[in-house]
């Protein structure tokens, strides 16, 4: 096999200089992290597509560090950098970058920001800890309660001090600091791009459906497309997308790039955050990396695929025996389709996709003809499920989520009756002593 590598210069055209970003954000030069050249970075390992473990040749005394970059859509990288630089510090949120990383472009000689350097926390993510536990070696309840309260405290800080929404809550976006630093939970990823559907509140997910169905070239039903665009304009107003003019370059759009989240009022944003928090608390106290096995459809590593305990998905409880904690999770996830028995219809077993009824009935060892039949069955199952999702989406906008008539109503209206973040924190702190006593 012959492999050819072709350079792509789109990202270089998007690069902006430190001075340009500083001017956009109306910051003093002293407010920006110092800049280093990309040639000063020495790669140690690639942790994710945009996350690298590195060392700095000029500052080897700093030890391992994290280099976050992107190979496309630099607007998300710049938006996160802005959030990190301008957000007041909090012990449970990743600190401001140590450096911004610059690169000289091949075309025109422009020197632009291509990433930034963050502190490295060698205990890794909360997801990895949850997935590596065993029944005979469970995680300490004291740690689970502490991490839960710390994450909620971080979310409150983002809302009240940062004026931000946080759509990305899940265990792989929470790091755990070293024992010397207090074994703290640390929230990361401030791109505000959005989450997996299993983590996303229905009021946000349906708005995202509208955006995709109203703009995708792969949607051939013009009647459906027109209905979705009308609903999108009704609920998002001036935020409605122009499918012919996709926005790629960074333009300092303050609230971010998730139109579904931006279109919500402040109370609705907090309510949607509480929804993800409820799923997070379920994962935390059940010691599971994700609330849905369907997420494994998009994961590729063996650890990610096998991290789910067979048969354990939200909202089934195994470890959580505390009724107050169950009730808290139930209140936070009000509106979740799982409470009505609606879950994504396909699951991954090994390298194959199966419909849930097929897995429940037993898979066996499929032959070539069986593979064809199973693929056809999965396709029909998925089509029927999506037709039902679209019908529920339209019903939702017709009956549940209607535009408010006045600004006063908008500011007071949450789509589902979920608790506020501070109320969740108060309740978790209240029931922590009983959780600790039952664990001993």
C-alpha cells in the first residue's frame, strides 16, 4: 500500500496572532500568557486527537505538560483560550494556560497562535478511575462525595462568576489532581461546543436536531427541512443558521458557537446543566464511565468499548441504595427519555452493531448471511427510531417549548422543573453523612 500525505493550509489561514486576539478581547499584553514557538515543544505521547503530552526544551524543569491544539475549526480553540484567560480562578477548574504556542505560517510568514500549554495532572480523568474500579476494590465513598460537591461548586462558579454555560459535563472532562494537591476534581474543556446526546437535555437536543435537519445537504425531504427551519427561526431568532454561509473563522462571538445553548435564557441554560449533572452523579456513584452503552458506537479503544458494565445503564441503580440520592438524580434528570423507557436502539458488541432486542434474545456466532440480515434489521430499527424522534421533537415544540410572550416570562421560564445548581449542592452536602455512614 502506498500512502501519500498532502499538506492542508486551511488551518494556517485561520491562525490569528497574539496581538489580534489580545485586541479582540480588549486585554492588556500582561493579561495574556507568554508565547513560545512550537519548535520548543517535544512530544512525549498523543493522548487524544487534540491533546498531547509534551515537554518544553527551554523549561525542562516544568516536567510533563499538556499541549492543546486543533487541526480544524480553530474558533473552538480560541474561544476556550479566551474563557481560560478571562475566567476568575477556581480550585476545581483547570487553571489559565502557562503559555500560548505560536507557529510561523508557510504562506505570508504570519505568526499565529496554534495552541496553548496547560498543567499536567498525572492521575488522569475521573472516567478512567471509574472504569478501572472493581467490585472488590470500589472507590472510597468519601472521594465520590467530595468530587461530586467540587464539580457542582465549579459549575456554580462558571455560572455566577464567569457568566458561562457549561455543556460538556461528563467524567472524561474531569481530571483528578495528585494526592499532594488534595486529590481534587478539576473541570476541563471550556470550548462550549456541546455534548454527546446521552448527556444532553431534551430541550437542547431537539434544538440541535432542528439545526441539523434544517441545514444538512443529506436531508432530502424539503417539507421536513422547511418545518425545521421555521421552528429554528421561531426559537433561535437571529441565531438561525445560514446553510449557505457556514461560519468557520473565529470572530469573538462571546457566548460561543452552540446555537442551541445560546438560544436558551439564563435559567434554561442552568436547568440544562443540571440535567447533565444528574447523569454525572449517577455515573459517579455507580462507578460507571457513561450513562449509555450507545456512546460506545462512536468510541474505538478497547477500554472505552468495554468500560460499560453489561446491562447497567441509566437509570438503573446498582450501588446507589440511598433514596435521597436517587430522588436527587431523578429530579435533576427530569425530562430524560430513559425514564419513559426510550433509549438508543443500537448497541455495539465487539465490532458489530445490533438492535437491542437482538442482543436481549442472544447473539450467537453470526455467519456471513447472518451479518447481512443483522445489518438490515439494524437499519430498519434505526430508521423507525429516528422517525419517532422527529415526531417527538415536533410535538415538543408544539406543546412544551413555546416562545414566551414577554421578556419577564422568558427570564422566569425553565422548560422542565429541575432544581437549581445551588439547591443540588445543598442537598448533596445534606445527604453526604448518611452516604458515608452506610458505606462503612
